[in-house]
């Protein structure tokens, strides 16, 4: 299957998702991934980044052996790994990078490092560990998606804001029920966003 067939099969929405990951590598917007850009990605995801390993990973996706991985080569690598189960060493790195990119409002893409996820999770566990309202959520597993899934109803966010600035939020307005409705979750999140803005955070 050639690259045009792959693009038609994947469709526009999926291509945009893959392109967003490609741009995480292609920091100079050259439409190619260089060995230096791959090395930077490996460091970001806490992978070994020796010259020999960079060369081996590049070679697994650089189909025309020109020293870089272009968009079409990247796309074929992703397709082969996801559709045909042929996971090269570059595909394994892609899978880890994909796990560090989260989708925000309006399909915006936000990236983070593994080190940031671990640090934030450990900080939350430390400062909120003694709060009874937070007991159902903690401890966060720093090596899982807990940092994203367990903050989804706004309780931990509001508690963090009050930890940084006591009484910024009147906690009598905070819903802490475990069976809260989507309305209460949105109410908590609006409370967190408005309070964060009020104390000077950029949201």
C-alpha cells in the first residue's frame, strides 16, 4: 500500500492526530525529523539517547536512507505499527510520545514530559494527602493517567488552589460527593477556573 492509499484509509481526522505528534518531533518545522530532534524527544520521554540508539531508531523509519524521517515515512511507520502490527523501534518511541500529548479545548494539543507528570502527581499527593475530601482520589499513581482522570470533577483542582492561597475558594460551594452529576462537576470546574484567574493564574 502506498502513502496515498494510507492517507485515504486513515481519513482527515486521524491524519491531523498523527500530524500533531509529528510536530512534537519536528521542532524547526522543516517537515522532517532529524537525528538531533529525535535525540531531544528521547531525552524528553526519559529514554536512552546514545548516538548508536538514535542511529538505530532513525534507520528503522528512514525508508530512503537520506538521514531524516519525512512526513510520508513517519505516516507509513505509524500505519504499519497500528494496522499491520509491525512495530519498529521508531514506532515504540512514537507510542510513548503519543501518550504525552493530551487534547484540550478546540482540539488544541498540549504536551508534557514524564518528569512533569511525576512531579505534579507527587506534589498533589504530598500537599493534599491529609484532606479527608481528597481521600477517594489519592494517592495519584504518577506513572498512570491519574493526574488527568482524577482531576476531572474539579475537587482536587479547587483544593490545590486553596493550598496555594488559603480561602481563595469558599469550600462550602464545592461539591465533594462521589456520585456527583455532570452539572456539579462543571460547577466545580468553573469555580476552579474563576478562582485560579482571580489569584493571577493564566488559564
